[in-house]
C-alpha cells in the first residue's frame, strides 16, 4: 500500500484549495480522514489478518478478539468516511 505521509497530506490540501475544490477546513478534514483510513487499513491487512490466519492454522489464541479488532478497525474507517463529509456521488 502506498504511503501517505503528513507531507503528502499538506501537498494534497494545497492542491484541493488551489483548484477551488475544497475550502481550507474541508481539505483539512478530508485529508486527515484519508490519513486515518490508511492507518486502519494497514492495521487490518498487516496486523490483524495475518494474526487471524495464524490463529486459525494453529488453533491458538483468541480468534473472537482478533475478529473484534478487525470489526473495530472497520468502524474506525466508517467513522472517517462520514467525518470527511464528502457530498454524495452523482
């Protein structure tokens, strides 16, 4: 997964504002949401899914807790999708 750093975020904010696509506040909220969504996605795919697979293969560990962690990471993504306040698609 491509990295999305604070420097990338700042550049994206400036482009969104310069092109008149979003106000400063909208661009700030939107790009912060993207940053947090990326962090949760990386957490799911790099941490929780490998852990779940190991638990299922070895029949060790608390599988329900890992599934709960995945669910919570998905809820975090959902929160940030709503928090970004993007207009509905056409």
